[in-house]
C-alpha cells in the first residue's frame, strides 16, 4: 500500500510542509508518482522520515542530520558537539526558570540583568535601563564592579541626583555637582578603571561601545542631570591624587 504526502505526515507525526522541506534540502527522497501525478510513499520513506524526526528531537540541526546519521568517528564527534550545546542550553533554561520563579515570588525584577535583582528596587528607571545597556557593552569583571558599586549604601547626593528636575536652576545644579563629585570620586578611587581605562573593559568594539555609552547617558538622563554629572565628573577627577587619576 502507498501513502499520500498527508498520510505520510500523519503517520510520522509531522506536517505536509515539513515533508516537503525535507525533500527540498535532500534529506528525504522523492517517491514514485501515480499516472495522475500523486506521490506514492512507501515504508522506506516512513522509516527515513521517522529517523529524521528522531534526530531533530535530539536537537540535531538539519544541516548535520546526514552526517550524524552515518556511523563512525565523524558522527560521534558531531553528537558530542551537539551534546555540549544542549548542556549549555539546559543551563541557560535552568537559570531562566530560577529567575522566573523569583519574579513570580515578587523578589526579582525583569528590567535589570541577572545578578542585579537585589539592587533593582533602589535604582531609578534610567539607572535600570543604563545597566541593561552596560551588560551588552562591558565584560564580566566590569559588571561585577558595577554590581558592587550599586550594593553600597546610597548617599543623599545620589538620591538628589535621581530626583533632580529638568528645570533645576544654576545654583541647585552647582551645589549638587559639588556633593555628587564626592560620590564619584569614591567610586573612581575604589575602581580606578572607571577613570583611567574604561575602554579596556568593553566587550564590543571600543568605538561602537563608547558611542553607545555616550548616547545612552544623553538619552536616559534629563539635561540638568547630565549637566550635574559632567560637572561632578570633572570635580571628582581633579580631587583625586595624580597617580590614581593615571594608573591602570
């Protein structure tokens, strides 16, 4: 007995489109046709389709099915590589499940990177967004330092900076910049790379990453905050000993 494309797909637990795709990529041979043009699939086609499905269920990419389906060292090496990829995928999924569980318990946030959940509540919306961007631009060591900075107790200058209105007057900006400079200087002293070599910790092309940082700060903070940040940075740099301002 011969089967139609739809019947073959039903028997194998797949779809007609999938069967046709396997024909197109050369994984499944075309069957003979009846005089009216209808395909006639046989048992060997069903077996081959089930073999393909089995490998796909194991996570084998379509382009490697032919290689994995063969016997020998080449097949073993391909399967070992796929197994390693699956192990990484499982690890990522387990981390994701743990984070989702924390979110459902109300003890985590969705708008900060993994590892920053415990400090999210004390961050402004702009800070949260900037940290998400930083995760894409900086290496793990830099992000660990950022996390430690955020774990420190927030001072009043930081609170006032977050609350600064866009139309803050000159006197308010100047006074806040002087106070906020103390906070920045402390961070620069504790983490010298912030001032001496921030580009050394980029995980992307330095020029691209630097432009992303600049554009993000401009977009996420209001004009008064940006002005205070610029002034405070200059004051903080000038307040540090020269060796701390230049050492790696």
